[in-house]
């Protein structure tokens, strides 16, 4: 059960280096309208990163990443799957953290209904699955994580962190910018 007394992440949490934010998100709880879980896997992307949507500059699609930190950047991948990122760093830095997986803990019935399956290990293990389970679509693109429907709750303790190369990309794959809860059965892919 979630502890509703947990403090929310303050705006300053997001205005830090994207790698620090990506690492520190592991173990935090993300809820969307009360549905969600503990973040167990993230990936960092920066403007100077050839794998980032912002590498070639601002476009209508990536405009949210050039905006203030602490907002959610949601995009459609391959025309089929929504993916959610948390804008991080200094305003205008155009860096963000991709949410790759969570351990579902709240609203499991709603997640199972949205995903059409009940296996908790598969509900949110991957960026597209995570968005489908939480009901995230392009309609929430640009919203602040400090406002409803979002709640991002601080972690109670620091979990064991695994670090490795990002997955599902073809550029800058060697960068160790993927972070995860070491040993979690809810990861999209083992480290």
C-alpha cells in the first residue's frame, strides 16, 4: 500500500543534470489519477546526444523538451506506442528522462483492463506498455508533473541501482545512460 504522507518531488528536483534525475527517479512512485507504481527503469537523453529527439533542434514535436523542467513529454513511437519522458535539467537544455518501466502497485485492475492482461510483470515493462497501463497519451503532453493528474512521490530509501547502455536505439548506444532497480522482475530488459 502507498504511503500518502510521502513528499512530492519539488520543482528543483527536475532542474538538475539529466543523468542525476534519471538515476534518482528509480524507486520513486509515479501515479496518474491514482494509478501507477514504483519507477524501476529509466533512460537519459540530452540535447548533445545524437539519439535524442532534440539533437537537431526544436520542432513542433519536441517543443516540450525545450520548455521548463518537470513537465511530461509524450510522443508516439512508430505510430503505435505512446512514450513518456520527464523534462529535466536547466530550462531550455532540452534533456529528458524516458520512463521505461514501473512496478505496478496502485490501480492494478485499471491497468490490466487497459492492457488486456493481468500479469503484473508485463503491465508496465516497457515504455509503450507503461503509457498504455497508465492511460498516458498525447493529450497529456506538456503537463506539469507537479499538478494533477500526476503525483511523483519521493522514494523511502535508495534502491540498488544497475547502470548500462540504453536499448532500442541505433545511435550513441554505448552510453551508460540506462538506470534500473537491480534485480527487479519488472524491468523491460535485464541489465
